[in-house]
C-alpha cells in the first residue's frame, strides 16, 4: 500500500507525525541501554529518519521554504557532549539538536496560502 507523503505537508498532520517519529527515534536509541543489537537500532533509525525527512521535505515545500534546510538533517557537526549508548552506538546531543532545526521550522512556519502580502498605501 503506497503512502501519500504530501498530506503531511499540512501543519497539523505534520506536527503529529513528526512528533511520533522523533519519539520512535528516541525510544530506539534508548533501547541500546537494554541490550538491543546495534544493527537493529541502525535499521530502525535509518527507516524512521527517512520517513521524517520525506515528511519534512513536503512540509517545507508547503510552507514555501527552501528544501536546502534538509541538509541540516544529514550534516554532523560534532558539537556538544557525546553520549556512548553502547560500544557501537554513540549519540551526539549537539548534532541531534542541529538536525531538528528543519523539523522545528516545519512546526512553526505557516503554509504559503496563509502568508499574505500587505501593501502600504502611498
């Protein structure tokens, strides 16, 4: 069954969907402390991050923003503290916050139909 990711371009649906996916990512990373294999954590995190990226892409297009913001979801800066969840899983807090900037923009920016230009009378 094919999913229509364009419907997540609407802000209310995007908020619910992105919050759920970020929660799944956090739970997946936290599961490393109970002994979940690193390969399983990697597969789940990649799949969920791919879905979050696709949703954010459609949301930024609906808000008439540049999709170049998605680069922040992939770039790793290595700033801030690092949390070693296991021998194979490391979580960098600063890079994770930086990668959430496009998601936060998707939560805040209205869609392009809601944006109006007001002209001043001369």
